[in-house]
């Protein structure tokens, strides 16, 4: 029986995908539930699985866009599994042939003075050859009739040899490679251009003293690993701080749909992850309900799925705000681009020791620059600046994260 395998739908809004690569050879025997190909959409990569065991007949080309529902391949389940043929690999007898011993004549020729063997390498111009032929002369006859070599002759010979040696050196590789853009890369390119053209994007900056957060990591790292089985990073602190800032500045988590402003009452935070196929933004659901350990685990799991190509469309959809960390690549400052349809994105950067004024004194502190890119159509300057100030406040005073971002002294005084 022949079974048809159609291209599955990665999501409701996706009508076209691309077969990134076939994982099996055409005509080979495949097992049920074996991965046959990697299907790449503009959001994620998903596997194409065999519905039955049998011989595969590939129909859809690799690297070409195909419509969802198109028959990618067929599997003939009536075909018996063929035992793999053991091909005899013949040894290269010529490589293993023992080199023949040099003959006495060869050795004698090698022992001759070098100038006697170089005559055969002398090249003559067509005119010189014609004169030698008419005079019944050989190259050796001409060389024997030359005068003694002078230093000038030797220098000319050296330059000639140098020119030949230089010309024989390989020129630098100036070839070009050409390959099709993946569906993901094409979609990212289109969205980046659209953001610049369709939004009023601005970026505001601030700096944050990382001293307390770094101290917490250093002090409690071992206990944190023992408890949660994962290292305590920086991103979890920023997720916590971002959630509290979004609560106080709801405009930053809002989006425009037509002539309406939609403000979600949930806190799904997108985390930008660099993968072999490009930049992906998996979404951490209900970040406001997660502990630091749960945030670290969630991000690690999503990042691993993204890098291995096993992330789903659902895990890439629905975020209300995005965090990107260019600091892992050494970026000091940047203007991140909004991830539509969201209206804001936070850019983290590397931490550098800088002199700062603390209580009238100059101290060296670990400083990180923060950037918030936002859509000015929906977010005013007050909210954008206030949002970054709130994150700065939370990171520099991480104890406030236990109090929903509130000042403990104000809570004590009930003011």
C-alpha cells in the first residue's frame, strides 16, 4: 500500500513552507515515525515523520517553497526491507605498491653536477629554435659556446626564478558562494524593514549598577545550583524587573490593532535567542508567576529547542514584550528593533567597570547600559523613561522583587 505524506501546517496563518533538507535518500527504506525531513517555516522548524515503514519516494524538492498540504513524499509499505549491501572496499593497490629501487643509472644521473641536468629545462624562443635547427645545433651546443657566467647573469637568473615562483603561488581565494535565504531569514528581513517603515520607533537609554545582583550570584550560586539544577544568570533578574515595570507602565505591553489599542493582562515575555538558523524569540509564559529558578529553567529549555530546531510555532507566538541581550556578544550599546506586533523591546549589554559618583565620592562599579526601543505611536516619553527607571531601581535594589517592586520602608510606613 502506498501512503501519501502531506506537508503539515505549522500554524493557522502559515500557508507556505520550505523543506530545509531531506534526512533520507530517495528510494531508501524508512521506519514508522522516523524523521524524514526538516520543514522550515517563517517562524520555526518542524520534522516530517514517516506514517508507516516502507520505501520512500520523494516528491517535494529540497530548498524550494511548497504549499501546506502538498504531498511531500509517498511510502510504499508493501516493499520488503532490503538488507544493506556490504560493499567491498578495494584497497588502492597503487598506493601500497612498493617503490622500485633506484637503478644505478638513475643514481649516477642524480650524482652528476646540477648544471649538466639543467640544460633540458632551458626554454628557447621560436626564433632561437629555428636558427638552431638550420644550424644543426642543440641547446647544449649553444650553452657550451657561451662565455663565462658573470654576476650580472646570475642576478638575471635569480630574478627569472623568483618571477616564476611568485606566479606559481596560489592567488587568494576570491570566489563567492550563493545560497537561497531560508524562510526564517526572509521573514525576519521583511519584518525588520516593516518595523522601520510602519512604526514610530525611538530608543531611550539608562545605566544600571549591577553590584548587588552580581554579589547575590556570587554568594548564592552554589546553593542555587544544588536547589534548581541550573546556574543563576542575569536574565532572570531582568525578567522579574521587566514584569514589575510592565505592571506600572501598561502602555509598554500594549499593541496596536487597526484603530484599537490592545493591552494584555498577562505577562508572556519573549527572550531573543541566536540559533544556527537565525534569531528566534521564544516566549516565556506567565513570567509573573515564576521564580528565578523557574525562569532560568524555562529560558534554557526554550533556547535548547530553538538551537536544535525543535521549537514549535506556539512557543514563538503571543509575547507582550521582548528582552534581548547583546552583552553576550560584547555589545556595549545598541538600539534593538521592536518585535512586532509588540510595542517595546529591552536591550541588555555587557557589564564594564566604570567610575561613578557615589555619595560625593568616585567609585568603580560594574555598569550595564540599558536600551528601550518603543513605538512612539502608543508609548509616550513619560512611560518609556519611567519604564527604564523602574528596571534600574529593581536591579539596583533586588530585595524589592520580593515586594512586587514596592519600597519596603514605604510599606512599613504605609505611605
